C-alpha cells in the first residue's frame, strides 16, 4: 500500500526555519520524482519544489533561495528545509510522488508563520 506521511510542521515566527519530512512506503522510491506542494488559506495548491530520482531539483520562484528539497534513498524519505520563513509561506504542505495527477499524496502538515 502506498503511504506518504508528512511531519515537521508547526507555528513559527517570521525568519525562522523548519524542516518538513515525508516518509514513504509502498513505492519504488528510487524511481519516483518527489514533490512538495502547499495550499494557503483561500488559495490553490501550488507546486513548491521537485526532486528527480537523480537528484535534480526545481523550485518555485517564491521559495527559490530559501527552501531546499532533498531525498534519502536509504530511509526513503524526502525533506523540505525551509529558511527565512514569511507569513505568506503559511499553509498546508503536501508531499507527492509522481506528479499532481498521480493520486499519491500525503495527508499534509500545517505550517503557520506569524508573529
């Protein structure tokens, strides 16, 4: 069974950092492009970062230079290191395997950036 489980969200002040984790089971992790999406209040779900099986990464412009996506083949886990967080980064962050139409999503983890 496919399972993607996010963790690491929380309430932080502007300028703080968080690391989100996505633990995966039931997929051939080494063969899947892994993605982070987020959905802010009243907003659409937007792509945040991508990491391909070979390690190539892509970032949305609004996080480039602040966020870093990585993957660990041994633990089958994908991470999102978030630095210099802004209030507009607030939202539910979702882990995805294989793209937005794959149907393989985690349950989401809430990130709130507020003073």
